C-alpha cells in the first residue's frame, strides 16, 4: 500500500507539472500572407509586440529556398530566386488547399518559376531542381517552423498558435493551413478571419456606446481583396453585469483575383514587353530572367506608390544583356485600368450582404500593403467618399496584433480587455441525401446559410430504417476549379438501434445527426443517435404525463441557434424558437431514449492530410532540421578551432614580457608550437571532411597543453584580491574576539548572562590562529615560487578557508542574546501601594511594560 500511494503521488506530481508547463507556455499569433509573414509572441511578463526576425525586421518575407544542402528563409530565400529559380518558393498562400486543376494553380504558374506537380491528394506539390518534391503544406510548415524557432529564441516554448485567414477561405484551405501547423510541431488554437482580427486590434484602445458603430475593414492584400463590415457596441453581461465590447461581423465582400500579386504581374508584363522591344528576345524562356524581373517589378511598384515615375535597372537580366527602362505611374495605372472598379466592389458587396447602406458606415479602415497604392486609394475614395477613409491602424501589423490579443483573451493566464466576437460564414452550406422512397431522388436542405454565425450547432432528423449517408457541400461554386462537396457522413447501425428502441416501446424512432460550424469555420458531424419516445404505461408514468412530469428538473440549453428538423419526402425545414426547443429538450430528456450510432466521415473530393501523412511529413522536416543542426554545430566547431589556432599562434609570437611567455616554460611552448603546426596542417588537408567530434578533439588537445599556463596567469592575477579578502576576515575575527572577551568579563562581574561562552570564543580563536598560520606559510611559499611554476597556494583553497572562518564568525555574531529576567521586588512594591496612592491616567502602553 505505501508503494501504491507513492506511485499515485508521483503520477499526480507529473500531471501537475505538465499542466503548469502548458498553462504558462507562450502563445504565438501568425499572420501568414502571400508576400510577408508577421508574428507576435504573447507571454506573461513579456511586452506584447511584433516578433522580430534575425535582422531585427518586423516582418518576414514568405519565402523558402534550397541552396545545395542549405535551407534559407525570408529575404535570403527571396534573393536566391534570381540564381536558383527552381529551388526558391514564394507566394505559397495561393496554393493552400487548391486542387491541381483549379484556376489558382494556373495563375500561380504565370507568376512563379517553380515546377508544380500534382500530389497524391489531387492538390499541389513543388519540385526542386534535383527532383525532390515537397507538398505545399510541407513548404508552409517549414516557414511556420522557422517562425517558431524565432519565437523560442527568446527562451519561451511555443505550442499553441492563432492564425489569421481570409474570410473567403473554404474548408479545404483551412484544412491545409491547420495541417501545416501540425507538421511544424504546433497546435492550432484558433483560426480567425483577418478582418475580424483587425477589428479586435481597433477595439483594444477605443470605447464604444450601446449604439452600434458600423465600420468596414478593407484589406488590399497580396493574394486577394476583401472587405469586412463589422459593428462595435458596448454590451452588459446579463450574468455578471460587467461591460464588454461586442464585435459582430455583419457582411463580407471579396475578390480572389484582384490583388497586389496581380498588380505585380502586370508591372512585370510591362518590363517583359520593354525588354523585348529593346533586345528582340523573349525573356519568358529564361527562368532566371523572369525571377529577376519579378523582384524588379515589386520594387518599381513600391516606388510608384510614392513617385510619379521610376527607373528600372537590372544588370545581366538574361542572355548576358543589361536592361534599363523608365515606367511612369500613368503607364502602370493604364495597364491596370480594368482592376480599378474591382478594388471597390468588395465594399459594396459587404454593405449589401449586411443589409445596410453607405450612409450608415462610419469609416473604411484601410489595411494591407497594397492599400497604399494610389490607384487603390482613388478607387475606394470614389466609392465611399474621402471623408470615410481611415488610416488609424497599422496596415501591416493590425491583423497579427488583433489575433494575438484575441488568442490571449481565450486563456486564463492573460488579463485583457473583454472583447467578444461574432463571426459569420461566407458561403451557403447544405446537406444532401437520397430520399428513402423508391425513386431515390436527392434532397437538398440548407443547414448553414450564408452569414450563419460561427459556433452554431444544428440537429437534423431522418426517418430511416437502414444505414445511409449525408453529404455536406457548398450550394454554389466557391472558386473556379474547387469542389463543392466538403465531406460525406456515413451513418451505420441504424436498423439494430431502431429495433432496440422499438422493443423498449419507442414510437416512431428517428435518426438525429448533430452538425457544427466551429469558431474556426469548419463544418463537422458531431454525433448521430437513434432517438425515440418511450411511453411509461405505469400508473406513475401516466400521472407524470398528466401533470407534465412534476419533477421540477430543468436542462440548460447551450445552443442559442434554432434547430432544423428535416422532414423525409418533402425536404422541408421546420424551425422552433429557443424557448420551444428548451421545453422539447426537457421532455426528450425524460421521455426519449437514445442509442449512439457509428459515424464515419469520408473526404471524397479534396481530403485533408491523414495522421500518417502528417506524421511522415513531420518526420521528414525533423530529419532536415536535425541535419541542419549537425551541420551548424560542425561549422561552429570548425570556425572555433580555426580562430583558436590563429589566436594561439599570435600568443606564441608575443614578446618575452607577455603574460603567456612569463608563465610558461620553454618545453611547454615547444610542445604547443609543435602540436599547433600539426593541427594547422591537418585542418588545411582534412578539416573540410572532418566531423564535429574530430574538430573538438583537436582543439581539446591544444587546450590541454595551454591550460596549465593560463591557470598560472589567472592565479597570479587573482592572488592579491583573494589574499586581501582572507586578511580582512582575519582582522574582523580578531576585532570581534577582543570586544567579545571584554563584554564577557564585564557581564561576569555584573552577574549577567553573556551572549557567548568562553568555549565558543576559544573555538573561534583556534580557528583564526589555524587560518593565520596556514595563510602565512602559503604566502611565504608563494613569494619563492617562480611565475612559470605551478602556484604554491591555490586561490580556490584560500577562498574556501576564508569562507569557513567567515561562517564560524557569523554564527557567533548572529547568535541571540539570552533574555534577562525582570526583578519581582519593584513590581510587588508598586502593586502594594496602589490602594493608597492616586491612580494616574492610562498612557496606552499597558501594564508591566518594560522600557528599553
């Protein structure tokens, strides 16, 4: 039994440790864009800000590249595209969850020099020049893992992450980013729409009234353009009566094909045409030249945002030809004239979706890097009026900061402003299934219409006798080339469950399927049950039925949305109010019986990665990480050895007055010099192929020869200070002994108990004399010892002995003095005369107080 209790206690301790570590782990927020990645680390005790990269920049270029055995990220990877265009991968966000046959992949092929191939899941993969293939999820996971390493370089372990995604992302695209997060070794705490994240950032430093304010978050990003219409209002919690800020998304508009990337493509097309007109050669045949022009197009586009013209100059762009031209803003805007109205269309779509008009909109908040483009700003001003344009948030960082703040509010370890959000679905989602009638026609029922709230649950009822399937799909096409079917739910065990309910006396049993639209925008089948009302034929049961149960028990209903009950044969949907649903739930809890059914989810069109596939991808990335760590350690060992050899060579060449020469013998210098020459020769001949262990052993051998000399020099350098400290404690101890013995004599004469005994003081004096004798002898030997000989007395031992004397002294100094007993005669006299003498007023001190 004692052993069992001990094991239980150890298990409890381990669980508590794991819980505490997870509770205080850092939270990472990531805004993954097509061009740039922004991240923020949230940890108690650390200032909340954007995560800096290794170059102290506040954003990271969304690129990953391979250079032989090296893997590069950020700007280093992007710059490598002009040299290794097939091994540099950017704008991967365009390929997230995209089918290989979709228009998104075709568009990516127009702007990228990467070799795109089809993956085993009918999605995309990219091939290096050496034939190595990487899925899009793996390449994005590499970038997320790099961000994770940057965050953990601050000494904080990162496990949970909050990511921003465009509101128009389908379930396929959301699955892809979550898979990439898992491959990177993290867990997705939540996906938040980027417009909603900006709204959270906007609300953090502002107060609102109970009257809703309507604002549009306009994001002209690199991958798409979207507008999110949100309302801000101050609301009082009905339970706690505490105020909080409610952010409600009312409408969303977007355009996948109108983006900053398309602006860059059109600028590159201008440069391509100029090159052809100058040199009469088609640069599209040269991948390196196209990669260089893509980088140049991005630079020129940025310049034209602040200037009316820009000069483009690229040396040896292709075919050993230089390129130079001038592009004006007017020429650029003329090439993009068809996009002008399309940049403003998402705003109108969002307003129409919310059922509002522009007069009710307080402001249009601009975010996204391309919102700085003059043509985009002109289009927005023409659509909503210049007085509504607001640039009161950081266009680059508002989304990631808002995501971080909202992620922190989900955890108890952070105290933030109480902000609650209500986001909505962008697409109509319906359930499809075959009718049970012989004609087997397909019935479609809308379960989550467009603008349905995230976090909703719906329960569907089916009158079925056999196993069946339900398909959940988008009502219309969400993007060119994307499938409509999201998932298939296969429900089995129906006949057996209904038979069991019938035996229990259930009347008209049905199958109920609960479907959820999560806070991250995922549709999932929660559970399926066989459900039937069982009548209680006993007298007590009939009385309960007559008087409505009479138990007084109530069930709190957590879902706030209505429940859809699908009627077989007609495909109609009946909706009940929450109050009716609560009464119905209470009745079902008492009178109905449920039997769980087996639910099998099948992804038949564009499946997410399986657990085995993600595990294999993670192992693949970890193998690369391990290889890079070993390579980095080897390079550090090589560089450290090389620097040490040069330093040792310089020391040997110093003059005779240098500390090294004074503290070393000729034989020692000769041995070091010989070993140094051998090691330098070995490093030049075999150093490049040597492993980390061999490099460290070579340095260790030389350090072993040098260490005695360094030790002598350090001893000589430290000896005066250590000796002074030892003598200080000798002096302090002798001074203490003199005063303590004098006090001891005086207290003995006064018949007062002393703080110390003679034995204690004699013991301290003996310790002092022993230390003085040892120190005196060591100092004398030290004076006679040459500098190139090992010291006669070690400073380490001097410190230890001085510390022992100090501790002995401190024990006596800190010893408490014994209490002196108060004489009883004075007290008895005062108490005896108190009857005859007048009483003095109470001073507040209390009876019997002894003054010091």
